[in-house]
C-alpha cells in the first residue's frame, strides 16, 4: 500500500437532541457571546432562535447573521465578519446547510485576518480565529467536517476554497424535521456524489473506503425514505451520519471531475448544486471505470448491484451510471430537471470547459483528460440530461 495520511477533523457530538447541548459545549470552548451564522430559511423556521435559546440558558449572549445565500459570495463573508467584529463576539456558530458551513469558515478567518479574502484561498497561512461550532440542518455536503469551505468569488465568477475546520460538529437529526423533499433529495445526492468521487479519485486510502461504503449503504436505503417521510427520525439520523461520513471520507481523498463540473455549472448557470451533481456524476462513474474498476466494484457491492459475468469494463461503467441515474429518479415526487429546462444550450454548457479544468477538484482525476476530451465529455453529459 502506498503511504497515506488520514485526517480526522473536528470532534462530533451526534444524536437526537444533541443541539440542546450547544450552550454547554460553547462554554467549554470559552464562548461568552456568539454569532449565529445562518440563512433566511433557517431563521424563518425558528431554528436560529431555538439555538439562541439554548445558548442563553447557558449564559451565552448571541447575535444572528442570517444573510448567507446559496453558493455564498465573498462579499457576504466579509459582511458577516464585519458584523462579528462590530458586535464583539468571541465565537461563531454555523447553523444551516453547506453554504452556511462554508461561509462560517470564511467569516471566522476574516475576524482575525486582514482583507482581501482572496489571499487565503487554498491556504492555511493565517492567524487562528474564534472557536467555531458547526451545526448542519441538511444532510448533504458534510462541510461541517471537511477541511474546506467553498466560496463564490465575485471578481472572477469562479468558486474558490478557504481552508478552515470547526472546533466541534453537532449532528441533531431533529433539526431536519420537515425539510422539503426537494432539498432533502438534492443534498442527499450531493453526499452520494462526494463519496463515489472520493472513492475513485487519484489519492485513495482505506479510511475513505471504510467510511464511504457505510455512507453509500445508508444513503441508498434511507434517502428515499427521508424524501417521502420528512419526519422519519430514523431516516434523518442515518442521512446525517451518512453525510458526515461522506464529508470526512472526502476530506481524506477528494471529489474529482463530477464536482469540478458541478461547481462550474453552479457558478455559471446558478443551478442547484445537487442537480448539477445528478447530471455529472453518473457519466463520471462510467469514465472512472476505465481506471478505477476495483473501486467501482466496491461501490456496486455497497449498492447491491451485480454485473453480468461477461460484461466489459466499459459495459460495467455504463451499467453503474444507469443504475445511479435510476436511483436519482426514484426519489418520490422529486424529479431531476433537464439541462434544457434551464434554457442552457449545448454550446453554452460546453463553454465551461476551461473553468472545469481550473477547478480545484480537477487535479484529482483518476486518469488525465485533454481539453478536447473534457469538451466532448460535457457534450455527453448535456445529451444524456436534456
């Protein structure tokens, strides 16, 4: 086995009602006044005030910043950091989906380091900031336990990465009660995408396989139930664990072509990330079969899918792609929109080829592709999903 390095990021407190312990945990980290970072949806649902109440009961003051949008902008992160400094907080609590997790990381960096944010992209060279507690309300990105946060750069229109980890993750499935079916489905697809890409990239390790196989089994069994039964606590709990496992596993390897594409699709065309992953990842698995068939076999086994004895590698790749696509299309009443539904032409879709090749995830492809091959690949993804 080649040399590998495992990353076990922040500690995790998980279980029903775990969020009620946020006050005690924040106190242990030295927080006396915390900024809760969230979005309008979580705030409107009353979850931010619920967490603020738990903190208040532990003697910790709070202020709420609820301006985070999907695919968070660098300007939003600057505004949040300025809000934190102006209110003299000594800790940050990220509460929401993956965008909130990502934005919270960037804001935390900026509370103790000068602008511009761009100087910290892909870098750990900055001053240590506040204690950071991350509490996801969706089961998708696993960003609460990754080393990174994805930020939309207003100057370039590209998605870039800041490097930061939380001090503590709190997984409470009760916070996902009533999450709409479409958001449940799209975030679950993102979690699935993380792990199947992480298991087929160019830097493999056994920890990713162990966590990934468990996550795949949970997602395949429990995501359809969570979509159809939004208040099913067992389904929510299993999806929370699966997402967290997928994020941790992906931190130890990396997504590759599927996410390089999905992130560029989101940045250029403002398509929901989970939908973009649903378009790209099945075809990416067909491509990965040519160099990672041993890993693809592990994925197929976790899904309970059996190849025919005489299938070629190419046929196996196409079969697993079709199987994954059918899984995505079996999630209750949630249907994956076609690319053409967004008014995107084939030429426009293929025009992101250079952005895809510049994306951070592109460096983790299992086999090298030329620009022309990526261009043709984008065309196949368009044709399959239009």
